[in-house]
């Protein structure tokens, strides 16, 4: 599980609801969370603002989602 998925579930109930709140298609965040594609800087900033976190807590420097530590 990624930090993105855990925080989205905690604050919005799911990645899908977070994506809808941001005006994105749900598949956009699912592709990032599943590591099929990386998040671009603007998207990282939007997601971080919606989750009230810094983008470096959610994503690495290349835009891949960070894994949640157990």
C-alpha cells in the first residue's frame, strides 16, 4: 500500500473519491498508485494540497508514489 492510497482512504474514503474531488478521472490516480505511470509536478501539488501534506511525503523526486512503512 502506498502513502497516497492510505491518506486518500483516511480523508476521502477512496482514491476514486479523491480523484473526483480534484476534477480528475478516477483512473488517473489509480494508474499512479499502481505504478503504471508517474505523477507530474502539477498533479503532485494538487494531490498534496487536497490531502494537506507535502508532495515529498507522497511521492519521490521522480514522481513515483512512496510505499507506506508498516
